[in-house]
């Protein structure tokens, strides 16, 4: 079976490094909003601003990183970005221990981590394309997606318990250490890496280099609508996250462990969706899977507006999140594989950077806007508004398959 296919020792080490950082990030799920709420006594506007400003400025900083990553060996870049995230995050518990932690530091750390995340993902996608044969890319992306959802299933409850036992910055320590371990794992992969098209970035950064990723996306008949759909869906879902934290933790009285549980339990759906991705693509083709999963994932979030206190509220959140996460777990690896198949090796890093920058900027803008809406109307009404708008996002999905026939042949070869 494709899901059990051996992809080699070097991929195994990359996967292990990814798993370590994924588990660390999941343990630290929502750490900054929780610190802002529980330590700094921040309000809805500040919590939304923390999420929005970090992503927005981080995305802006990451724009020139695309060309910089493109023409360098990718593995050293990945190690450098892991070490950057480790250094930024470990400064938070250090400042907390000394009594110096403030809202401004959380903002700066959010910016640094957001920019490093984008650069790491760009380098990682380009590196994966050189490490794994084209016919195995969906299997590899499916394994990464499965790991992500497994980590989220385990991490938030552990994070919530750790916060309750040891304090609110404990999970930030775990997240920081995971990036250090990831850097060591990636460094240990070994082997040779193909030399980029150019041995060094141009001395003067050209507008053409900066815009090449967006040019490729917007000129592609299928990537363009998928790009617009991803921006809208991710932006609206993530804009609701800090508001949902406010609603559950402050207004409805959920304990931190309950907050972690209602997001962890549904992640079994992401594991199921990612494991089914290669089989469904082989049977129905990439386009039909993307269209169906992309449509279904927009139907769930509106239900979060009706959450109530206690066990009924927990059951509702878990049910809604289960449906959403299952669809995302199916959609995401197929999208990642399609994007790599249809992007040349000389522009992968710039394309992935452009994609991530755009998504981060959209999340930042919508988070800020929905934070303001929550101040005016309350978190529940703002969450409902996001759910209503999400119902229209399937209109952005591509209606016709314009990919070349080889794409379906590649999908069929996965089994």
C-alpha cells in the first residue's frame, strides 16, 4: 500500500525532525493568546492585535526571503530558521522569569517566528521536491499532514495540563526546545543536495525576483483559484481562533484543559483525511478531491457560534471541529502535492514564499478586522459572521480541471 511505501532513510530523518517540531508547536498551541490573557491581562483588541500584527509584519519581513532561499541550499536554511525560532521563543520564559515580560516582546517574538516559519516552509517544500520522486510526493505530504494532526491531537491537552501545573510559559519552553531538536535532526540528514541554479543571491534584489512567485501562481489556471480560496478560508478560520479562545475561556468559563481537549479530540479526523488522500486521488483525481473537500470544509465553522457552557458546548465544538479537520486533512496534502507538481524547481521557494506571505497577510488583516468586530458586537457574533462568509468561499474553487493529463497519471501511480 502507498501509505507504507519506504521513502528512504533521509526522508525518514526529515519526517522525524518535522514530527518533533510539530509536537512542540502543538504543545504550545495558543500559548501567546493565553499568556496575554492570563499574565498580561489583555483584552479582546490586544489579543487580536497580537495575532494580527505578528503575522502581518512577519509576512512583510518574509517577502525578500523567497529569492534569498531560492538560490541557496535548502537544508542549511531550514536549520537556520529552526535556530532563529528557538532563540526568539526561549526569550519569552527568560523574560518572564526575570519579571520583564511585556506585550511588546510578545509582538516582536511573534514577528520573528512568523517570518522564520515562512522561510522554513519555502525551503522545506523545495527540499522535499529534490528528496522524493514525483510519484511519491503525495505519500510524503500525506505523512506530514498525518503527523501534524496527530501532534495536535496529543499536544493541546498536554499543553493545557502543563499550564495548569507549571504556569503559562511552560509550553513556550517546549515549543522552543522542539525547534532546537528539529535543527539537529535536519543537520543529521546528510547526503548531497543539488546546487541551486545560482550559487548566490543577486547583490541587488530585483522586483522580478520578489514577484516571480505571485506571477507563477496568478498565471496558472488552477493554482490561481486555489490560492484565492486558501487565502479566504485560512484567513476566516484563523481570524476566529482568538475570538473562540475569548468565548470559551472568558465568557463560558472553560478550563484550559477543556479548551485544549475540544481542539485535540477532533484531530483524529485530520489523521483519517490525510491517510485517505492518496487513495481518493488515485480513484477520483486531484481536481475532484480538491473541489469536494474544499467545499465541505466551508460548511462547518458556522456551528461554533452556537456553543454553550458545559458538556453540551464541548460536544458541539468537538463535532464541528471533527468535520472541519477531516476535510482539511484531506484537502491540504493534495493541494501541497499539486502545487509542487506544477511549479518548476527554479521557482519553488519563491512560489511557496508568495503563497505563505499572502495567507499570513490575509490572516493578519482578517484577524484585526474580526477583533474590531468582536469589540463592537461580541465574540459570538463575530464568529457567526466568519462562518457565514465562509459559506461563500467554495465559489472560488476551480470548476474545471485544466491540469495536463500527466497529473492524473501521477496520482494513479501512487497505488
